[in-house]
């Protein structure tokens, strides 16, 4: 879960695994896979960092990144 701020200042926790789309129009709109939409004060780049941090904390980000192995001597 990540915490975001609605335009009225209230905090909202959303499931980062359900985020399908983030738009800046100029307000930032988060669309979930369920179809629900939330307008938040955070920018798209801030949300990307929050989601990456969350995915890293649960081990998903590392599992999806390509790891290059180098040959040793």
C-alpha cells in the first residue's frame, strides 16, 4: 500500500499492485485496474518512486529486473 493525498488534503492508502495508469492533466489521476479513479496532489514521478519503493519492500521489483551475471576469473 502507498499513501497519497487527495486534493482536499485527506490521506488515502491505495494498493500499488492495482495501479494501471497515472495521468497528469495537470492534476494527477490514478486509475486502478478496478476502474476506480483518484485525483491526488503527488506528481506522476513521485508516485513512480512510491510504487517502486513499495515493490522493492515486498521483493517484487528485484524479481522483475533482469540481473546480468558476469563471468569471474
